[in-house]
C-alpha cells in the first residue's frame, strides 16, 4: 500500500558540502534542523545553529516548513546564527 | 589528522591580520581547500567588526561564504584569529566558531599578529569527534606543503 504521507526534499549546504533532506510541509523547522545537524555530524552548540535562506533569512524554529515559506528543492544554509571570537579581559 | 599548508598562506595570513587589526583590534581569516583535501591553498578575510577583545563576522557574509564554498566545491578547514596578548581558546572562541564539526581547526595568534610572523606562542586546536575542542601541537599537526 502506498504511503499517503507527503514528502518533499530540501538541499542543505554546510561548509561547502550538501545533504538532501526529506521533510513534510507541516513538519516544524526545528525537526528538519535536527536532522541536518545529525547528517553533518554536528555535536556541539547545536542550539546555536539555524537554517537560513540564500537571502540570509533564518527560518523560525517553531514554524512549519510550509509556513516558513520553504519550497520543495529549495537550497538552505546550515550555519551558526552568530560567528564571533574573543579574548575577554 | 594533519593539516597541510602552502608556505605563502602563512605569510599572507600574517599580512592580513596585521593590516586589518594593526595590533589594536582582533582579526580573523579562514583557511580553505578543495573539498576532500587537507591542503590549505587559499585564505579568505571576512567582513567583520572588531575591537581589542573580540570580533564578529557579518551575518550576510557567513551565508554568502557557505554558498561560495559550495559553488566552488571548496571547504573551510580552519579559522585563524588574533588575540591581543597570550594565545588561547576562549569560551567565545569555543562556542561561536564558524564550523563546529569534527576536524575543523582553530589557530590563535598572540600579540595581535605583530610578533615574528611564526607560530611561536600560537595556540592550535581542533574539534574532536565528541564535538569538543582538543589542543594539538602545531609543529606536528601543521605541515608545509609543496612549492609556491
């Protein structure tokens, strides 16, 4: 019997490498983000990462993929929300 | 794991860190390579803000950098940044690095990069399988590669 659940894919890129990730339109962004972090084997500071569009808009974690405006086949960028360094005095 | 580096990359790195930071502000560059290669053959200087105790990379630049790496089939292998005094990896450095997956290196250069232009006093660390940073010895983990 065919699976009635609708699945789409996005391409997630991280540090030059791509992964195709399956999602459902009503699935929350943070669930897809977790799969991306797992696929890229990111263990530390996972809560600081986000999925960004090519226009540098971070997808809101609590929204569905559909409500966040994600389209099947879309390219998303996995990255830390903030990149910085420093030597506190 | 060993990181290989073209000799001119270290020279260019110090030139960039000194010109940008002027020994007054922190600065950062990224060392890049072809995908699946451990030979650093280029460096990229990001758009960033900085002060004497830290730097922050422009958000739009980070997104575009990852898109550029993808397009060019390249990857960032390491970040290199300055500290005004002693080189070490601060909690901020640990937490907010460009990449935090296994095998990504971070090199911290002391004295704002205004020293000898060598790795003397530098702090070198890499993300381990656990996701935590692990200090490594630059004299064994960083090897000069080929001619320039």
